[in-house]
C-alpha cells in the first residue's frame, strides 16, 4: 500500500492506525509537524478522516467534543513540547468535563530528554501530562502500540470518562515489526465502558427518599446527557412527574418546553426543594456547592433543608460538598433502569402544591421573558438578537448549538431552548473561553449536522483563526459573533486616556471579513431581520458563514452572571 510497508514487516505508523481502526476510531483531530506529519499523511491515505487545525488547543477541544457527542474517545495528535502543551489545555479541560479524549503527542528521544541534553522541542511530556489528566502512558517499542492504545481507550471511557495522554517518541513510528508479531500485538478492546450496576439497597434508599418527598426535584447534568440513556431518563421523569432542571449541557435531553421543566423557576425550585436527585451533575460551583442562599439557607455559608440523592459513576463524588443521603453509584443507564423497575408505574403523585407553585412562577417568568423578547429596540441587543437564534433552533432542532462568552453565554443559555439531547456544547465545568471553533468543527465533522455557534466577540477571538479550517473542510457552521466592541461591553474608558480601556476592542470590527478571507460567507447584521435572513441563508446553503451581529455596545454586564467572582466585587461585599 504505502512505501513504508513491505511484505514481511510493518511499522509504528501503521500499527497506530491499525490499532485505532480496530477499535472503530475513524477520525483524528490534529496539527501536523515533526514528528507526526508523515503519520497523519499515512493515516489519511489509509482512509482515516484527518481534520487538521491551525492551533493544537482547538484540535484538542474538537477531540473532547467528539468524545462527548459519540461516547468514543476523541483523538488528538500534536507535535512535541509547545504543541503538546497547547493540546494539554484541551486535555485538562476534557478531564474536568468528564469527556473521553486521548491526546497523542510525538516526543523527543528519551535518552536525550532524560539527561536533559537539549533536544529539538525537548520536554518530559509524560511527567507534565500526568497530574492534568486521568491517565498517562508511554510506548517505547512499536510492538507495544496495541497495548498502549487499548489502555488509553479503557482509561478514557470506563468509569468517569476523562482525558488520557499517550506519549509516542518519534522513533517508535519508524520502528519496523514483523507482521505476525504486529498482528498479535493489536488489541480490540472488549466492553471498554462496562456497565456498573448499582446495588439494590442503594436503589431502595433512593426510592424511599423520593417517596417521602413533598418537594422533589431532579437535576440533570452533562453526565446524564453523555450517558445516552435518553429514553430511560425521560421515562423516569414522566412516570414520577417530578419537576427537573437541566444543567446547561443537559438542555434538550428532554425538550426545554417539556411541562415538567423547571428552568424558568430555577431559583425558586433550588431554594425550596426538599429531596434533590442529581443525575450526572456535580454539586460544584455551578450549583453553589449545594448550600448557601441558592439552596434556601439563611446565609451564604449555611445549609439548606435538602436531602440529596446522587447518581454518579464515580464512587468518590458523593459528599464532596454536602452530605449525600442516598448515593447511587453506577452508570446512569443502569441506575435509572433499576429505578424505573423499582417504581413500576410510578411513585404516587407529586404534591400539587409543589407543582402548582412551580407552574405559577414559570408562567410569570415566561410571560416576562416573552415580553422582553418581543421588544425590538432601535439598536439590537442580546435579547432581540437571541430571539432570532431561539426561533432558528426551534425550526432546526437537530442543529448543534455551540456557545461561549460571558453575556453571550448566559443570555443564550436562558433564551434559546434546546429540543434534542447533546446538541448544546458550551464552556463546561471551568466556564472557559476558547472552546468555540474546536467544538463547532467536531460537531459538524462527526455528525454532518448544521452547527450554529453563538460567540461573544471576546470568546470568538480565542479560536477565530479556525475559520480557515471551517472553510477548508467546507463545514456547515454558522458563527454568530455578538459584537458589542469589547469584553463584557465596549463602553469602558481608560481614565488616563492614552490607550483604549483593557476590555475594549477595535470598534465596529468586521469579523465577517475574516470568514470571507477564506472563501466563506460573511454578513453584517444590524437588526433582527438581517440576522434572521443571514441565518436562514446559512442553513439553507450549509456554507461556512460568519454573521457579525452588531449589538448595543452598552449591553452586557461585567462577567455576565458571575460578577461576584471578581475579587473587587467580592471585596465590596465584605
Ligand atoms: P454539569 O456540569 O452538567 O452539572 P458535571 O460535569 O458536574 O455536570 O457532572 C457530570 C457527572 O456525571 C460527573 O460526576 C461524572 O462522574 C458523571 N458521569 C459521567 N458519565 C456517567 C455515566 N455514564 N454514568 C454515571 N455518571 C456519569
């Protein structure tokens, strides 16, 4: 087939490809360079889909998103030292988000690295990766590639999913191995993410708590979305009639307009619930650590009255922040399946006082939101722009929605309803920026579906160069840049007047021209009508499109909804 192969022997290049293919992995996200350029060429020639990026962090983020969407580890290849470090940011983020991903980096010669003799891009990559991911391995002999890939796959997808680093020193690629040895060395991983069946007494404990609840609540996290147990989860929620809240990446697991969705009464249900069942959601900062005013406690450090049930595959997650009365350790599919069995046709009715009170608040808030969305102020703002996105997603429920920014994130999350599972990809557990174009490319490349990326103008800057990648692969991605001329907003002033303020960007920047530079479609939208027209055209044509949505530069608040995390704001409060 290729010149590196002859009749009796194969080599490291082909062993890596064969090991991946044997495990049904057909896509690689990468950035070519020494020592992986030839590997990527051979992989492409051998029929793998290779998507090459302009910066490793975005290739890594793409691998992570592919992992979340498919449940198979997303694969990212980088060069050594700096390329590896760029990819490592994405690997650490994937691990934090519990997304399965494998970062494979070429590395320098061990002998030179270990004596610190100054090799080209010298770095002890394995040691550096280890504390930042779930597991890290190195292969030193080509005949160990099969084991290395098998271990990486198992580590990435079993138990709590996460990021795995695999170190491949350059010389391993070129090593030749006798074909019979090579064949035997490859491993097809059997049952890579084994079911974990929860104990019957743990199920009973949870059912008993739910039975006694007057104000039960279910919280669905991105672990629930990842688990691909959509039908079981929906059945449990509908049979019990318990109101539920989706965390941002669990939106769409059940359609956001589901009658039991309590998102529009979020603060009420969190403060009032008595029994809360967490399904693949951690009680971290995104849920105020399970205590304080959010949970109805009198002061910010106090405890609420809730008793928690927590379904999680990780046995050490329970009690991480507050006591968990009924930990339910197992995979979500098995756990919810067992709960469905245990409750039969249901649990008895959820008290009408509780569901009625929620419905009342929901109605009030939804009416208020509808009024705000119906306004069409002379200068477009987040609401009038996102109202258009909201209708677009409603009409295209299979589309993926990538979302990052501060205000662009907060407003989109609450305004744009999702209707299908795993369609919303966002800033995740860290709440970071920079995932936008990597996640968008992954969703389009892996599923072929339309992607809409709603980006703050600041957030877009982190991965904006990947518009070239989007155009190169002609991906059906429509980016909407919410352009308000700055970070948070564009109206800050530098009191000294000798330079622009630290949060300001070039005014009226033409992000649309970035897309045009590479042959895509660029549009400026000054009002909802123009935005709507551009979105419709992008979706009909499936052409790479960037809509520069000009919004009021005074729209937005400092850090969006997490203003209080700024040290100066925190200082003011004390
Ligand atoms: P969110 O940010 O949406 O609240 P988190 O990322 O905090 O969600 O929580 C996801 C949780 O889901 C993690 O604790 C992880 O261990 C768990 N998890 C992931 N996959 C599964 C699975 N298949 N079965 C059970 N738990 C899972």
